[in-house]
C-alpha cells in the first residue's frame, strides 16, 4: 500500500526594506562608518571599509560567516575584486597607486603592480582566475590611461591595450577583457580583447556614450546613453553571435550593470528610490531584487548571490540576497507568493 506526501515549498517574498515583491535580503556588513562598492565570487564578498581612519578592505563568506580583515592599516585602499580565493585591490603608497593581492583564506599580501615612475598610478583592478587587469597611467597620466594585465601563475605583466585612445574601467571573464574607451566617435565606446589570441573586439561603437562594462562568459553588458542622459539603459552583446541585447530600457535611469551566467543585475532609478533589479537572459524575465524606501546601489553578482551598498540604516552598509531558481523568479515577477507543489510516492 502506498501513500502520498505533499511537499510545499514557499518562495520567499519577504520585502527588502518593506517593498512588495522583493527578495529577502540579509546584512553583509553593518559596521560603523561607511562601506563601499562590493565584489563577490561564489559566496565570498569583499568591500572597501571606512570603519577606521582610512579605507581598508574587508571580506566575509555569506550569509553566516565572520568578517575577515584583508588589507588594513595606515594606507588607503579601494576597488577590491575577488575570483576564487584571490582578492585584489588598489593601495595608495606615497604619490602612487599600486595593485596588491592576497588570499581570502590567509597568507601575505603580494605586489601585482608597483610601477613607481612619474605617472605610476594603477587603479580599478579586476580578476578572473589567475589573471588580473587594471587601468594604468604610466604612459602619460590620466589622458593616456591604458589597460595592463598580469598572469599570477607566471608573474608576467603584459599590455592589454595601449593605443592612442584612453582606456579604463576593465572587466574580465576567462580570456576576454572589456573596457570603456574614448576613441571612435568622440563618445565613450566599449572595446575588448581576447588575451589568448590577441584579437581586438569591437563591442559597441554606437553614437552615444557607453560606460561601466561587465562580462561573464561570452556576454558583455554596459550602461548606454543612446536614449538620452535622463533615460540611461542597459544593453549587452553576445560575443559568440555578435547579437546586441536589449537588457533594460525602463523609465528613468538604469546603470552600473553586473553579470554572472544568465543573470544581469543593475542599479535602477525608475521609482522614488534607487533600487536593484535583475533579468534572466535565458527566460527574458525581469524582477526586482531590492526596491524599498532607501538607496540600494552598485550591485555585484556571482551565481545566485547578489550584494550591493545600502543606506537603509542611514549610512552605507553592504546587504545581499539570494536569487531563486528561474521558475521561482517568474512567480516573483508576477508579484505574488509562489507555492510550488511536488508530489512524491514512497512505500508505507
């Protein structure tokens, strides 16, 4: 004789700061002082932190890990990024800005770029696997910014792009690096390079400005001004097909996108508060992540973990959320509480 067991799984709809339809958020860091734009790899989050007299770098395995001081002391540090166990950041040393790295799980800090020439200024590091890339001013200051990189396994530094334009703000996934550049038409475009083959990539040269690219696999996303400065949108491109993607052209301003796999997240100003939204590129479903009565900005994503800076407590903290499976996302997008029922039979 057999019986049936009904398992009911409720999709979490607890509001982010009391906004209907948002995902349940959790605090990453609510320490005194200010916390800056986070980065995430797997379930490990890193961020710049001003709880003390200078900016430092802290990290945490979410949602329940303990905070880890990664780079602390008398120097100002910023722009951390993480891939696997390796954390990288920029660090002010005298009149220069250098790049350093360290393992999240421990070990000593190690230099990545310490060029101390007259224009020695290395900023905005990004890392994927064992490759770090950054914006570098060694060739003539801010107007001659270029993209450099380093293979941590061989300790070999290399030039990613150093033409007559100005390149900055790189992002990397595997062997592909993308950046914003001032070259083609007087506006800012998105360029790229496959560092394994040496092939340069034309990502977007639309006759408007494009900023803040992010990449995961073959898909690049960026903020795009083609519809006006009061209606900045999120566009993308599949490098494997050459197809341009319209990610979000909602009302108001959408900016600072990030991508992991099929999920794109961004800062969204369609409502009275800056919120965090997302979209599953595989299904086309857009969904709110955190839109409550506070500012939620500069999201980062890895897998199904999203983190952002948040001022719900009156100062900038780090909060996060877990994105559910695609079927559950669709239910969230409809604005209701999804109840998934699975029937399982077993012997008595």
